[in-house]
């Protein structure tokens, strides 16, 4: 009997990237997986792989930006031990070039959808006196960079929400973990980096989806407060907090390479 055996885990944005990888790893540890995303055909592929490996997986199609659909989705999901709020996307643009539609969409998915899903699972978790909320944020939520102002703002919001929620739930038996990765080699950049310049410039520091997913799964049902990857980038965020003016002056040009 492993740590995750029999645990019910709901992962949003699980049709690819680290969401998909987390589903496979957690299922391999005996968890019952519920995967959600917009693309039902992608979810079906994830489910088939898990079942063929002897695991248990359910599909609940959901676009988290459609807040009115989250209640119905949760009725299908049911009570869970762990919620992984993984759904999210970004678009890298100068503020003056960013469209209002993209700004609204980023906050609907990255922030409001995350909060709405969290609100759905909390009452039952509190009733049982245990549970785990894992919110996928970003190093962009700690280090604001040019050409990602809206995305960075949305991830700052995720961190602020998570930190407040953690204190609210301190005596409930429910733990809150934020995951703050740097750039990950996934389809995220198909939308975020239309020119391909950012990926080209940061290719040497790209994290693998398997590594990030492994770190998250290893923290499930623990009291881990934060997961920060890579370590040197997190050190940079601490430096930024201490010396923001010097950091911005020294790093601005490098950060503009998106």
C-alpha cells in the first residue's frame, strides 16, 4: 500500500504536458485519476494508457474558463483527496500589443477557473478533515518579466490566493502547495511564444515535463509548501525580492528576449 493507493486525484489541464505526466505517475502509485480538459480526444488517449497499465482513470470534459460548467463537472468528479489545478496558458506580448480578449482569457483560466475548482472541493475536504490542493503557478509569479505582464500578473494572483488559502485552512487538515516552475518543454509555448524566439533563447534551461511531474507527485499528500524549479531560478526570485531595482537593471535586456 503506497502513499497514493486508493487516493482520488482530480487533475485539470490533463490532456498534455505536466498534467498528463502527473496522471500517469500518480496512477502508477495506485491512485484513482480523474482527468479534465477541453479536448476529449486527448483525454481519451490518457485514459487508455492508464487503464492499459492496470490503473483507474475517469474523464470529465471541462473548460475551466466556463465557470458555469464547473459545478456540473464536479458532480461527475465527486469527492477527491487531491485537486491539482494545472489548467493554464499564457501569451507573451508587450502590454500595448496584448488583446483584451487574451487578457480576459488568461485570468479566466489561470485564476478564476482555479479558484472555482478549489471552492468546489473544499466543503467535502473540510468535512473529512483532510485533503490537498496543488496549484500550478510559475516562477513568473515571483519574477515579473517584460512581454509577459498579463501572464505574470495571473500567476502572481495564483500565489496570492494560495498563500491566503493556506492560512485559512491551517487548522483544517487540508494542505496547499504551490508549484513554481521555470520554462517547461511542453506545448505551452505553441500559444505563448508565437515567434519561437523565447524558446530558442531559453532552450538550454528548459525543464522536462517528466521531472516537474515527478516532483509534484512526490509531494502529494505531504505538507510541502512550495516546489520551486529550477533551484537557481528560485534563488534569482529571492534576489529579486531583496534588490528589485538592481535585478531589473541588470536582467531587463536578457528578459526582453521573448
